[in-house]
């Protein structure tokens, strides 16, 4: 099983429908999507700054904001399987709704350094996924990338490394080139080889 984190910036990307269609064709690989919050999470950040909202509540609301993106994904592709638990369907493109589990999960840090990157990393570790892929909106990444460098550039959040310390699977990253990679490769295994590596 592979966990794919789709960045919230994809919400307004005109190629989002194409991305989901091409991923759906690779569903035999048992893929689980973790969605970013994007503009919806930004509204939570704005409310947090302007009110006396606790950081814990803000984090819970930010988790829920990612689920708005999940609902949008289901709206553009009815074949997706949305779930709040950690039991995923075979031969389906799964989408995980994290707020039910993570709102009360003590091992998950509830602060602004935990974005959907951390959500995807936490889930990957818990379900012992074969690998984790971060799908960002940047054009392209190096073949080998250090996690600490990506964190310094704010491409991946600061808490992600906490959840990946004991992770045994592969860690990959890709940008907009994911569209071409999915199109040219017939199976998921071939796609993986074209993605950038992340080293801890």
C-alpha cells in the first residue's frame, strides 16, 4: 500500500481532475490519498490569528479543512472511497479523512508545524505502508532530496520527520511532472522509479 499526500495547492490546479483520473487507473496498487487543506486551511489560520482560539482547536479545524478537499475530490470522481478509519479497500482509490482519529490521537502533535504532510507521514508509519509520496505543485525535484533541506524551504512541514523516524518504507516526492509520469507508465511500480527520493 502507498500513501499519497496531494498538496492543498492542487485544489485550484486545473489539472486536478486529470491527476485523479490517472491515479484511479493505478488503483490496483492500493493507494490511499491524504489531502492538503490549501485555501480552506488558510481560513482556519486567519481565524486563529484574529481570535483567542486555542492551537489545539485550530489544529482540529485544520484537519477538518483537509476533508473539504476530500469531499471535492469525491465530487469530481465518484469512484473514490472516502473513509475515516484505517481499513482501506482493495482495487479502489482510497481517500483518508483524518479528523476522527487524529483529533484525539496523543502521538500526533497538534500545532501549526503539523500540516497534512505530517498527517500523511503519521498514517504511513501506522499502517506500515510500502511507501509515501508527497505530490507538490512545484515543477520538478532532484532525483535525491534531503528531508531537512525540504523542511528548510518550507516544502515539507517541520513535524514530518518525527513520524518518519521508524518508517521502513520508501519516501518519494514529485511535482507537476507526476502527470506525465502517470501517463507514460502502465503500472504503479514503474511510476515509482521516476519519482524523486527523500532521504532522512
